[in-house]
């Protein structure tokens, strides 16, 4: 009989069987040592006389497993993995996409072995990064939502330029929502917030960085306390206040680590999925987000909250979201019942004119759809554009007075009246600085 190499466990089994055969150990004791039943020990002892020491070696040793994946499936998978669209896939993501798109159901470890064998993947140890203390998750869904934007080439230069992904991720559950936008501006972020509110309701707090969209920069010589006392807020800050949503500022990327880490996952997974789906426009990219990526993300990575209570609050009829999520400024009403905004003049309709309105302030709302609304004392006025704002005439120049120093030694007034005067706005500014 061909000599077969045995493992140490098989050598130990053979030792227990021989002791049971020689009577130095009972069959029950041998079964306990081997971790099998007494019946199996008796069967092995019966076969020991005929098959010899090889009785402890599994009968399929050296043969292909009955569960071995067919060679043609492996070759088909490797053919896909060698295509340009798959060049940067790791084993885990490759395993998921092979199952999703081509119905090749294999484990990530099997794919890892195939890729290493084909030279498509190189195993490397994970480097230890800087350690930051983790902040515990909030307990309830809707208690805190992290909000940020990732600037990345999401379509890898295909078709339309898509750079910005605005994302909102719940701190307690990691449930996510977001949109690709044309630029990382206040208007675009308001639009993403509006969609989140309609889907989920009003969260308790949002957690963002200190970008100029959220935080007003300090004026020269101004302290943070003075800024708070002056109640100077951005358009988004005002909108969050009117919605009853609190704002918490993060002082480092690690502080809002949940959304930062999720962007790292997006820049790996989402970029590749958009590539496989042949997405080339922002509209198609947002459709992919809504129908495929966010449902899969939330199903795979979201986790249940520690408390079952959902702290999102509904959008009641009293909350005019379109009015809140707009660019809002205050304007004065002139004596002819007009007001100025963005370099243009608007006329309040005759039917809307009221006694005591002149000189009062009204709220002007430039909404996300481009429409302009004016509200006075809780009532929206009917307005119409009446032309561009007329520039103020230049100040009149008085004739030069008589020079009483003529003929004297003082020459400090020489050429004074020939010098051009400052612009009106500059003169007013300089006067205010000197006061």
C-alpha cells in the first residue's frame, strides 16, 4: 500500500485505536480522546485489520472536493476581473458584483485566492493609522445627522462633470441619503436638506464642519461672543433655526468621522458601480443613487438604533419649507411703495398698499425655483419688477473758495481742488471708520 502522509491529528487517532485494540484503553475512552462515538471507534477497529494504518486517513484525500467550483466558472470570473472596468476591484467588492451582475455566487475568500493566483491582487498588511477616541453613537434615529460634501471625480471623466456629493448620515443608525450637485453651495445644500425633510422629517440636530455656508466668519477685531450677541448667522443657519433644527460645529475631520469614513467607502464602491452601470450624466447618477446605491447601502451598513424611538418631527402645515429654504433678506419700503433687491426695483401692487407701510421693513425671499416673494407682517404682497435701480447722481462740486494764503509761505492747499474727490460709498465708509 502506498504510504500516505498523515497529519498530527491522524497520528494521534491511530495511536488511540491501537491502544484500544491492544486492550490498554477501552473503546469508550478511545472515543472520548478522539472526539467521536463509540460506534465509529468499533468500525475503525474492524477496518484497521484490513486497511492498515491508512484507516484514519479520509477517503477523499488527494481527490477533488465534491463542492469544488467548476473550472469554467472560475475562468469566466477571471475573464471579467481582467476587464478594464474591474482593474481596481478588491476581492470583497468583486465577489459582491460578480453575484449581483453575473450570478457567479462565490465567497470573497475564493475570489481572493483566484485573484492572487492570477496576479490581480496582492495581499498586504494593514497599516496602523493614528488612533482617535471614538464618540459613542447617539441612541435614537433622527437625534443627530452628520452633513458634509465630498469633492471627487465620481464619473472618472466620463460624460458630464460630476464633482460634489452632498451626504447626510444618521449618527445612531448610519442610514444615509444624498445627492450629486453641480457645486457645493448654499442653494444646492438647501435642496438636499429639503429632500431629506420630506422623506424623514426634521432631525433634532445636524453636525457639520465650519464651512462658510454654516458659520459666519469673524470680523476684524470681533470675538466669537460678540458675533453671537450680534446674532449674525448664514442663510443655512437661519433656515435651520426657523425649522427648529440645532446646529453643532465640528472642529476636526475626526469629530465627524462617521460621514468622513463613509465618503471613503463611496469613493471606492460608488465610483466602481457607476463605472459598471455606464453612468455619464448627473441626472443618471442621482437616479442610480436613489434606486440602487442608497437602498443597498442602508440594507448592508445601517444598524438598528439603541433606542426604538424615532426623534424625527413631521413637517406640519405651519412650516412653509419653500419660504424657509430660500435666500432671505430684509428691505425697506420706499415712499413710492417700491423696494430694491439685487440691483433691481420692485413695485408693490396698488391693492396691497397700506397706511403706515412707507419706511417699514419687509422680508424678501429668493426661492430655490428662482421666484421672488415679498412678505410684510406675515402677508405675501403682489409685486412686479419696474426696472433697474437708478444709480445715484454724482455729488455736485462747489466752486473753489478764495485762497487767503495766497502770497504767504504755506503751500499745503496747493492743488487740493484739482484732485478728484472720492466715490460716495468710499467717503461714507471712511467717515464711519473714523467715527
